[in-house]
């Protein structure tokens, strides 16, 4: 969600929605996939409502100890801070590098279509199996594999183009 309070609001809305629509749950269906889909839809709705109010904020806003709009971004691949690193942590315990990587991930994910982004996050970040992602998204497993493959390609190409300093240099082939 990018904002802890917004995430709390969505979680609360999920429980309210679940209470109202529980009778519609099909007996024998997968409850976890159904609940995940409700949560995902409400999260998307909340982000759409908030979008006009949530403009880009710099990663390091002076005088702010929070994550400036990037907290909780799904799947930011981050490195833990080196033990004993002085001054490398913010008041929230997240290093500047972690926030930078998180911001890059959020920026690059915005380039994906909603379906690609959802499939990528559920499969690669949340670690759900392909068949479960397919059930959540109400599509075939082959479609999910395709979305994830396309998302990886786009993310890799844009990462190389926009942020080459984060990419591992290619090594010459070893004979």
C-alpha cells in the first residue's frame, strides 16, 4: 500500500466486507484465494482513491522519520545493514539504501500493467504458487507464467536503462 495507515484502513475494510459477503462463499472453494482476492481488490480501490492525494515524495524528506510514501512497498529486495554500521539507519530502522531500492521498485512496478504487476507481486514477492495466483486472478496458470515473464523482462530492461549502478556488470564468457 505504501502507507501503514492506509493499509490498516484496507485491512479493516476487508473484515467488514468479509462479514457482509461471507454467505456468498462457495462451499468447497478455496477460502484463502477468495480472501486474497477481496483484499487485493480493496487495496487497488484504496490506491485509486488516494492517487490524487499521494504525489511523489522524495525518499529522504528532511525532518521526517517515516518512509515518505514508500513504506510497505511489496517485495523490495533489500540488503540488511552491516552490523555495527554507524549512522546507516533511519529512526524506523530502515537504511537509506533500503529505502532507495524500495523506491526504485515502486517506480519500476508502475510501468507494468495492473495484471502483470499483480501476477508478479503475488508469484515472485509473496511466493504464492502459480496455480494459486491463477485462482486469485481467475485465469489460467499459463497466463500467470506469461504475465510474470513479461514483468521480469520489463523490470530488468528498465532497471538496466534507468539504474545501471544497481546492475551486475556482464562478465565475458568463460571458455
